C-alpha cells in the first residue's frame, strides 16, 4: 500500500469518526427530555467501565487515552444538552 493510499484510508476513517460523533451528539440531545438532569453519574460510570473493558481488547488504544477522549465527548454532550435545554426554556417564555 502506498503512502497516498494509506492517507486516503485515514481520511476516510476521519470522515466516519465525524459522522459517528455527530450521530452520537444527536442521540445525546434526544436524551435531554427523557432525564431529569443533564449529568447522570451512574450512566457515566457505566460508560467508563465499558470503555475500560473494551480498551483491554485493543492494544494500540491506551486506556488513559480512551478515557480522556470520552471525558471530552461526554463534556461536549452535556454542553449541547444544557444549550438545548436553555433554548427550549427560552421558547416557552416567549
């Protein structure tokens, strides 16, 4: 495989990552109306426990890297949910 082919495949994977993140955030927004608070510590613990198990099966993915990455993903999910909730509250007031 040539360098150009490898780079093309990396670019395609990056596109898939963007698509999947966008899809994940859309689903996170849908959960906003189904739970009382933006943050759900028990669900986050469940996610991190699953991630630790999954990371053990992928030797190139360091556990700390994956956990840090998902902390950022969850932080962004909460930010989007809070923003969405605020927007809905503003709509109700007008």
